[in-house]
């Protein structure tokens, strides 16, 4: 099942809602373009005029300082005008309310909405109901997708590993609730990674996950054997209700990433985490701050990758000729 | 008024009839077939050549939204939709507002339906007061007000002792107990089947066990109380196996399946299509196959619409927050006939699942064409296709995932007590 909503009638990427259904070429194009945006961050004047005169609204129904900030910086470096909104959440008639909010902002000539919400499918809902000149970027919808995070993860992997088609990757932790894991899996599959393992207790491994082309494993030590990339997930203890996992102590004992466990991976294995990290819950400080950790690089790369994605969406709109510039 | 319906293929599963013959109606009742009818004066003749003449459809579960949610639909709107779909008897669950837990509510709904004069509405009374699952309703009084069956709608009775007593007490007054097999804890805040699609879309799940665990409890209680139970909707293949086993042991249990569960699966949710948000959820293709097989084998007796009309905005939400339910009155017959096209059922058996079987579950004398029976009829063209256009449905609810699909079977006339209450305008 591909996401038809995110393409326009010419097959150009109009929205960025999910990695699922994108081509390898599209992903590589985004990663390549992100390389060029990296250098902008290192210049004295960190701006390019790609989105000059455009308005971007960060619409975060669920709070997130980190993701919102990187989107804001990315948009500003592309010279867009940025507005941040954190509308108060109401549980009733939320859908209608979201669409009302979007329509109101649309009437003010917004070009890009960056949306985060705690319900799966919110970005798709909005994308189905906006006029063709408006672009939606999914900054995380429930447990479904967090495609820009997955792209920055791929970008970071590519900086350290030569060939996706030879990698062994382990994704560790709360796969069940993780939109990051789902998007990472799609991206890794599309880029040709042959060995993707998802590791966690049975309560946190979604049913039929193997149909996404991954190997589910319950033993961390076994799962980390010879892997090149370890992608940790954030564990939200308050979601566990004392049932999905019994306690933080037990979780760390079984699934916490320690220096000792990292030894099982390939000698040049790297450790990643989408943040914010829970030290001593899913990852030991010595690993998070250690030499194999790419956690801060991920943050830096997040800006360039998001610039690349937004530039690509707008390029599609300008038409094929202009877009090639 | 005397009506003669000529030349139709009369299918009356209750009497084992399937033959082309004339049918004569006198004073609102079936008066006779073929030659016996010739000498009598006829006020109206309906030419049914090439059409099927069968009992009016009996829908065991449809929400009509009245009282309490008139902004979504009313009896006025929905009963027009019902007769357009060939449905002449409807059971409405007790989860109206106020709840159908008093004789006054039963009488009010019946009276409203009688005033409208189209489809007969049989309210299912509540098993427990306010559907709270704690205290029993005055069941004898509800029966005397006209309830044939009692249920607790989607509000589960969590306390097993309360359920046991509800069954025992209902049985005292010869009432059928309508059961909705769904474990409240396993359901939780879930909205889709636990499987490939829930994993891909990251939606909260309703596992298969939510149905099978609850069904096992209800079957055990039926067995030990001797109650007559009807499972309002099944969604899993494994439930069909459980039910077949129960029937093997001669339990007094029947079951229905919604028309949409026989055609859709979790795969139809695609990219968060909220029109496919239903409870119980659309399950796997294997489950759909199991339900079809259960119907063919007679383990499942009836097909219901599980009609749930909504306003246009109810589905305009993120999937988990959209309102569950499909508006199904006008597609019930066609979706059932599609099973005939797909070689799941023979036509008489398909008709039985919509007429004789649900009528028998309720213990009413409609759903058949015996001489002297009330002349509730549906006359349809089985060979004609139509394209579903949600906006043109008569129901106030336009929420159907079948929008745009081409379906077999067009209702030409619907008769209630011998009166033509719906006629398809020929084009």
C-alpha cells in the first residue's frame, strides 16, 4: 500500500506524510540535497532564499521542543516566515477543530504546515482536505510515522556507513508505540538494508511486524550480535501502566544499552537515539556520551534534512523546469 | 385493497418455496398463489416478471438515532431509507438517549414508527438499567410493552454474575437475550483489528481475543442458564468455530453478521479511511472467509445492516477519534446478493438470511409468505446493477465505504401490510 495522498497528479511529492511508498531515488535525492544544506549551517550567513516570501506554520497539537525548534531553524534558514502554534487540545470534535484551524490559517495564505499530533493519521486527514498549493509535513502522528526523523537517521547512517545494502541494523525498545521505528523500518527497507531486527519484550512488539520485512527478537544480547547500527527508542514509562513492562529497573536490566552489550555489535558499530534520552532507562550514560554515539550529530543533521525535504516539496510546486535549478 | 403480483420468482425460504407464480394479497395479508387468485377483484397489479418476490427484509440491528441523536437521523428519515432497501422490520438496540429501559420508551418508539407507517420497528429493550450493567430492568414489563428481545447494546456487562442473572431472569419471561461479544478490557481504546494493518498504521487494536473470550463466557452462561441467546455480530473466523461447537451441543444460540464484515477487511482501511472504522473492527481476509463459510454452513443464520448513520463531520477526524459505524440500510440487500454472485450462497439461502432466519430468531410471523401472514414483501431485480452514491442515499447517513461501488440488486417495490410503501421510479 503506497501513500497516494502525498503525491500530486504529476507524481511529484506534494506532502511529506510517510516514508512508505516513496522510491529509493526520492530518498537518495533528499539525502543528497541535505548534504548541500549542511554547509549552509557552517557559513557565516546561514540563509538561502528558497522559501523567501513563504509562510510556514508549525502546528504542534502535541508538545515537542526539539522537533519544533529544528523545523523552525530549518525554515528560517530557507528564509521562510515561521509561526509556531501549540493549540490547546480538546478531545471532542478534534478532527473538525483541526480542519477549522487549518482552514483559518490557510485563509492567511500559509504555504506549509508542519503538524504533530498524538493521533495516528492526523497529517493524512489534513492533507486530504487542503487545497493543492498547501503542503503538509508530518512531524509525528501518533504511533504511525515520523518521516523526517527517519530521514535524518538515514542521513546520519550514510555519513558513517558506505553501503546500506550490506548493513545489519537493530531497532531496540518500545516498537509498539513508536512512530520513529515504523518510519525507520520503511526507510531502511527502501534503501536496501537486508537485515533489520526489532528487539523488545513481547508486550512491546506489535503483531505481524515481520510483514514489514523485519525480524522480531526478544533477547537484546542475541539481537545485537554483529550489528552495524543500533537505533535505540525512547521508552515512555508512563505509557507502560506497570503492565507492558513491570518496572524501569527490570527494563534496563533486560533492554538497557550498556557498554558491555555494545561489545556484541560490530567493532565499528554506531549508536543512535531520536531523543530525548532517558539515561539509565533505555541507555547507559557511558554509551549515550561515548565515542560510538551519534546522538548529537542526529540533532545537527535534522536541520539540513528538514531543509532538504521542505525545498523538495516546494520544488514540486514550481513545476519541473524551475524545480531543476 | 387487493393486490396481485404477477409472474415473479417467489422465494419463501420458510416454506421451502422457490417458483415462478402469482401472489395475491387481500386486506393486507397473503391470500393465495396462482390459480386460487384468479376470480377475485384486483385493485392493483404489479408486474413482477423477471423479478424476485420475497418476504420483506428483517434487520436485526439498525440504529435509527431517535430519540437522543436527532441531529444525525430520525425515524422519519431512516424508515424511508429502510423501505427503499426492502426492509420491513427493524430491531433497534436500546442505546438511545434516554435508554430503552422502560415500557414507556418501548411504546413511544413503536408508536412513532406506526404513525410513520413504513417499516415496523421492534425496540430491543435494555437488559440492565441505563445499560450500566448493574441492575436488571423490569423485564416482564418490557415484554408486555412489546419487547421480544433484550440486550445491552455495546455497553458490556462486565460483572459475570450480573450477566448470569440477567440471562436467568430474561429466560423466565421467554425473552431472547441479544449479546454483543466484546471483552471491554481487551477492547480498551482500540479501533482496528490487531494485525498487519494496525501495525503498519500504528492504530490501537481490538484483538481477536476481545471477541472470542467474551463469546466463550456468553456461551458458557447460555449453556448453564438455558437462556436463548443471539450474538448480534461476529467478526472473527474463530468465533464461528466456537459457535459451531456450541450448536453441536444443542445450545439455544443464534448469530448474525453485518453485511460489511462479509465484504470488507482490515485491508480496506488503506490510508486511514475512517468510513471503514466500525466496531467490531474489520478483520483479516481469513476472518472474512470464515464468516462467509459460517454463513454458508448455517452456523451464522442472519445478516444484519448494523446501520449507524452519522453526520458528515463524524468521520472527519483522525481514525481513532472518528465515530465508528456504517450507514447500511440501503446496501443490505445488494451486499447479500453480491454473495450470490460470488458463489458464497445460493439465492434462496441468501434470502433466508435476510428474512425467515432473523424472523425466527425474533419469534415473529413475518419473514415468510404463508397464507394469512402479514403481506410485508420485497420485490427486487436481482440482475440489475446500481452504483452506490453516498450523497443520494435516503438515509441521513452518507457514511458508507461502498460509495462508488457497483452492486447487484435493485428494489422495485416494498410492501408493508399489502400497501406499496416504496416504488422504484423506472428510468
